[in-house]
């Protein structure tokens, strides 16, 4: 759990992506990793709400190597009323 938005699409505010996150994105690219949720759901959807700032973020990620994306059946955000974070559920193919 990186607790950071990877792209500007992962935040409702217009803040720029910081240097640390850019370095994290570069490392993901070097390792051939991708955010599974964004691959399955390229439209904006958030997993976290900051009541202090009134902003939404997608900061909960599941990463996988790009060559095994066919191993995943479904990934979805499950609302959670007990936390400011939502749950990400990943279903894996058994084949």
C-alpha cells in the first residue's frame, strides 16, 4: 500500500505529482509493473476521501507484472463505511 496517487487521474485536486511519486512511477516502469485496477478500469474512480481537505484520491493500489494481467478475472472497489479507505477486491483466475 503506497498511500499515494500515481497519476493526476488518481486525485480530485489539481495538485501536481511530487518527485517521490514520479520516482515510484519510474521504478514501476523499470520493473514492468502496472496498477491492475487502472488497467481494468481506466476511468476515474477513487478509494479514499480526505474529509480534512474535501478531496478524493485513488491511493490504494495492487501492482502486478504486465505479462500476467490475464491471470486476473476481476478487480473492484468495495465501499467501506468503517474507514476513509475503500476496499479493493481482486479475483484471480484459477486456470
